[in-house]
């Protein structure tokens, strides 16, 4: 019985890892779509992983950032950088997803 319990635990742990990585993949895919299409971040920013070559804002492959700093920047904007949180240009969820994407795609 002990071995069966052990195997069940291993099985559930590996399942939950798969679910997490499927969710991560979906988030990266959705984030890329927001970056290139919905919000057109690509028009202003270089991000090699997204194939973007915009030259109005900083090169996102070379700046240091955290999910929090990107979320803050995308929500509130700064100078030429639009405030996507205003007038719900992007929803809170979309901002969270694109920020996750940018931080995880940068420098790759
Ligand atoms: C109209 C052009 C434009 C668009 C569209 C745009 N940005 Fe920006 N972004 C800028 C500019 C310009 C800055 C620099 C702001 C400053 O420092 O004055 C900036 C700054 C940033 C920074 C901070 C970089 C640093 O130096 O730490 C991040 C992160 C960022 N943008 C991400 C995004 C994301 C993600 C999107 C899409 C949701 C986006 N930007 C859309 C122009 C743009």
C-alpha cells in the first residue's frame, strides 16, 4: 500500500507541474499577442523574442526590470510611453500577462 500511495503522490506532483507549464505557455503566447498586436508595444520597443524593432522607447532586451516595474510602467505610462491602465486600453489581466511576457522574454 505504501508504494501505491507514493506513486500516487508522484503522479499528482508531476501532473501539477504539467498544468503549471501549460498555463505558463498559454500566458507567454497571449503575452506575445498583446505585445505585438493588442497594445502594439512592438511599435516602440525592441524585443528580440517578439521580433520587434521599434525604436521610440528603450530596448527591452537591455533594461533591467521586474514584473512589478513593468506592470507599473504599462499601467501608468511615462512621457511618450502610453498609460495603458487609463481608459482600460488594456485590462488589469492583460497588463499582468504582457508584463509577465516581457520579463520572461527579455534578453532571449
Ligand atoms: C508610443 C510608443 C510606446 C508604446 C506603444 C509602448 N512604449 Fe514602453 N516606453 C516608451 C518610451 C518612450 C519609454 C521611456 C519612458 C521614459 O523613460 O520617459 C518606455 C518605457 C517602457 C518601459 C521601461 C523601460 C526601462 O527603461 O526600464 C517598459 C518596461 C515598457 N516601456 C514596456 C512597454 C510595454 C510592455 C508596452 C505595451 C503594453 C509598451 N511599453 C508600449 C514608448 C512606448
